[in-house]
C-alpha cells in the first residue's frame, strides 16, 4: 500500500516553514559579513550610523580574536567616523567579522590619519580650553598623577561611539606638562579575560614594594565582567614611564562579592600613608567606602567601613587656611558630597555632616560634576582636581568632557570649615586678549561688554560693597547666573566665570560656591550682559579675557 500523502494544508505549512528558514539563512548571510585586510597603516577608520543597531565586530589575526567591540556600523548613511589604532598588528593579515553586511564591513578602511583629521578640534561644539576626546564617549577621571615631569590623565573611555557601554570601557590616557595642553597618547588599558577596566587610581611605587620595579607606575582598577556582572579589583603596571602597561598575573587582588553579598565593589583609590608605613586603599563597597591596608601592594586587608557615599572615592589631607601645622582629611564620593575629618591609617572619623562643594545639573537632571579625582604626587603639595563634566555636544562625534582643573583648599567660612575650589593659576597662560575696567555701572558695563564677541572667555569681576543681590548675568541671550542673597558677604564679592562652548563654570568668593551650568542654544549673538536696577557703580573691577585654544593648530 502506498505511503499516505500529506494533506494540502500540511503541505502548505511545510512550504511556508521552509521559505521562512531560507529567508532567515539569507538574512544571516547578509549580516554575518567578513573582510580581510593586510594592515600597512596605523588606523582603521570605521563609519558610524547614529540610528544603526549596535553590533559586535571582531578583529582576528591568525584565527585568534585580538579585538572585539560593539559599534553602530553604518549600513547606509554615515553620521561620523571613529578610529582604532592597529599599529600593534602592522604587517599582519587580519579578518574583520561581525553581525553586519560585508558591504558595511568593506567601508572600514586603513590610513595613517583618522577620518576628519583636518577638522579635528575645530568642530562647532568642541570646547576650546576643556579636555575632550577625539572621538567617542568619556566619563570618570581615573588616576591623575604627576610622574617624571609630566601630568598623566586617565579616564573611562568608550572609543567606539557616543553611547555609554559599560561592558567595553577602556582607560584613555593623555599627558601634559602644564595641566592645560593635553596630548592624547592612546588607550592605557583595554579588556582582558577578567573583563572591562573600570575606574581606579595611579600611584608611584618608589620603593618597589610591589616587586614590579622601583618607581613603577601602578594602576589599580575595578574590573567588570559583562557576562557575570562581577566586579573585582586588579592591577596593571608600567616600567617605561607610562607608555605601556602590563596586567598583573595575580589579578584579581580583591574579590569581595561573595563576602559582602553585592556586585557593587569598585573604584579603588590607593595612596601611601607615611605615619603607619602602609599602603591604603579606599574602595567603594555596597553602601560606602571601605578602608584597606597593604604592605606589598598585592595583599589587602579590610580595616573599616564608612557608609553614606557612593562610588569613585577621593581622599586626601589639606592644611586648614594654608597652615601646614593644622591639617584635616577630606573624603568624597562620585558626586561633590564630602566629609571633613581625621584618619589614623585604618579608620576615617568624620567631624562634619555631609557637605557639598559644587552644584548645578544638566538637562537630564544629573549633577554636571561627577567622578572627580585629584592628582597624586604633585609638586609643592598642591591638591588639584579634574572631574567628568556630564555635558552633551549636539551633533559631534564625541560626547562628555573634563571640567577645568581646580585647586582645593580648606577654608574657614561663616558656615564653618569648608572645601573650596578655584581655577588653577595656570589659566593665565591661556589669556589671549585682555579687557579691563574699574567702577562701572550696569549700563556702562553692558556698553563695554558689547564690543567683546561671544566665545571662550574667562571673566573676573568684583562687586562693590552692598551691590549684586539683584544682579543677573546673561550669555548669548540666555540667563547664566542670578545672584542670590546667600551668595554674598557684607563686603566686596568676587565672581569668576569660565565659558567654553557648551559649559560655564562659576566660582563665587574664591570658590566658596562652585556652580556648573550647561549652555543652551543661543537666542542672540551677544556675549556677556548684565541685568540689574542698580544705578550706582556696581562693579569695582571687571576683567574679560579672550581665551586661546588648548588644541594644536587652532587659533
């Protein structure tokens, strides 16, 4: 008896499933592309589509994956270009594969310059005296340090687009001799088998306590595994003046996830504590800051825990009112919240309530200033900080920025002992054109200011005694600052303002108040203006400095 034939409905269903399978296989083939290149140039230039789905791409050499990264690889319209330094693979034949079409992958090309190099640092919304990355996303400041005559700045870096991607963060790295002009020297840390290098710190091992060499530059960082969400503490070190870093083979050196029943263990801050001859690590764990000690930089013992601050600790000692005989410790977390107190090498004891040294939110309602760190090992005992500025740059191939370096002091005020922040004195080196006046009314000030174009500016003014409580400052037609009564003292009051493309930093009375403001699109082409009903001389002094760019080739 012949086999029973399937009914028509069953046959049609099978045909539909077969056609669907064929379509899926065709789609997979279309978006599982591959291209092969022999690398003869320094960079791969990669086209990005802002509306394209993020997909992972692998770079393989000798069938081994050397790099993997997520990227919005443009399938049609190109929004902007990113780049990858592939000089480490010069002369090798590599294969690029990913869930993108071969056509999209084939538009990646190699060159000895990055695409858009001719307009680099000249873009419409590029800050001119604040540090920004060439391409991509930047956030937390990591391990700023003075080492062998150079300042080193590290930061959290996603070089593959302008969206934050915590699973593929790098450490960016730039150097400077003056805290103003920074040279981007490429990534210091990349992903390894443990995961992505998150925030941390840098120290100089002057006595070879860690065994990596006398005066090795040592990085401590939280490491995040995107597959398990686990966070552990790791070490990398350099013996060539910070040019290259090696991962310590004994990583991780701290894994406290199971003990504390949390994956929130990150952002190590490490320093040498001379009175006890010990290394100290301040580590964010669960709900606050834990304090660890170590003799050899590798083995760490928790000593105490201080709850109430979140992420990215900075911890340092400062003289009170400049008196080196009287010092206090300052502990702050990712925001500008801080405590003043004492420290014995193991335990921090607060002597104030929680305070705040900066204010100002962006359009998303987040603090503009976040994840700040101060430079270690600075000459003359200075304590200079840089912070992540949570500022977007509309239409640019980069996003976020570093705020201008500020110098900390502990100062007695009417409210008690406070941490104050002021622009570093080196800012004077960026002054290009100077305008200066004395004893001006608001009307006279506006007439004088009308001759100064909007642009990167540094403004310093002194209010006459009793003046300013009804004063508003405007920039390009938008309100910049309204002087509130509690900003002012009974005598003279000083205001210092840095304006740079997308952000304004405002310092009142030598940093007793530090206010951050993101700039909105202009409503007119004017620069600074003042608004007040005062008729008497309002300004005792007024200086405006047009600023030079920190970027090479920009006038």
